[in-house]
C-alpha cells in the first residue's frame, strides 16, 4: 500500500495509539445520530480493515481502533462514502454533542439535533488555536455536560402561574428540584431567585395552570472538563436557533483572532476581553443579558 498522505495523517480523526504501529480512526457523527445503514456500514468497514470491535466515545462518535496506518486513505474514502467521515480531535471544532431534545425527551425545552447538524455543517473541523467543544442541552438538567464545554448551549423556559386558579395541590412543589416553589395561602408561589428555568413545574401541573414563556437558549463560554472541571461563563441568551448559529459564528471568529495556542480557552477569557465580546453580542442580537429573570 502507498504511505498515508501527510494531510490525512494531520487530521484530528486519525489518532496515534500507544502502539505506534497502529492508529485509531474517529468518525464525525453530529449529535451521535446515524442511520441503521450507516451503523451497519461502520461495522462492515471495521471488519474489512481488521478491527474486531468499535469504541463509543464520550463525544457521541464511534472510533475504529487498531488499524493499519498504511490503509488510512482507503478507510477514509470508505467512511466518507458511508456518510460517517473522519472526525476531529485536535485544535479545531470537534464533534458536536447534543441530547435528544424535544425529539424524544419529555424534559426538553428546545430542539437540539437539527441545531447540532446545522452547527456541524457550518463549523466542524475549523482550524483554531485551541480545541473547541460544543454541547447542546435541551434543558438545564444538562445530561451531556453542556456547562463543561468551550461553548455550551442550554434550552430554558420561564414558568408563569395563572393567578387566582391554583388549587394548592403541591404537585409543582414536589417536582421542583431547586426548591423554588412553595405553597402559600393555598396557592403556589415561585421564588425566581431559585428558579433555573427548567420548566419541570409546567409539565407537572395536573390542571395546566402554569404556562411557558420566554423560551430561549442560554449560551456559555469557556467551560472545561478533565483534571480541573470548570463551569462555563454565561455569555448571552437568544430566542431562535438562527441567533444561536450567529452567536457561535461570532464566538469562533473571536477565538480564532484572540486565543493563544497551547492553553485552554477557559484560562484566557479575561485576557481575550470576554466582557467586550458579551457586550458586542448583546448589541447585535438584542436578546438581553444571560441572567435568569
């Protein structure tokens, strides 16, 4: 076989193993969603090139381990034809993670999978001085750790009580995980300082007396997992997927222009003047500050 093209070798989807004579190939699967045919195809490709197993990663991708590096060009072509091309892992925008969102989850406030695909189409693999991980959570439960990504996106809604009709049954009190709801004088009362805008009380009300308002996306920046986990900083809230894409575009350009290599993004936000970025975004997208109402 011909030696692997250096451009392919440099792509983040090809990972050198502890055994330097073998590599792992990571695939690109936005939101971790693939068709049954694509899943079968990955199995067939893995078998064709000598892998006896595949690995499901924490970023919702599939890796093919223990492959011959001299055959990477063939593997890459087959994966591309399967609709599951080489992924990313280095200083670039890597696989975009999303929970099921409103497609399946009863707690979700926003659609996530379509948004992940749109972000993937625009930004996946973009070369940057630092690695950028993007995670979308349909609600503040944050099952996919959106708070711990360089860009985190969380769907939220504001609960509004219908005055004068509450029976004081206490169902919403039972379901509120933030202890933000109490019963006073036979009616539920919301402490907005405690409320995290998850919407669970809206779904729990047996009489449908709590309605949803202000459905929006909270966008955070600079989170990280690993040795020293850090929650991302609240950046802005916007009310449409189109605005989310616009904000992410501005953030990625800002990271490209302002960040320094060999440091995590969260470590250099102040040096990069994140407050100026926040002010510029609020002026452009006009949806108000990120803080809960």
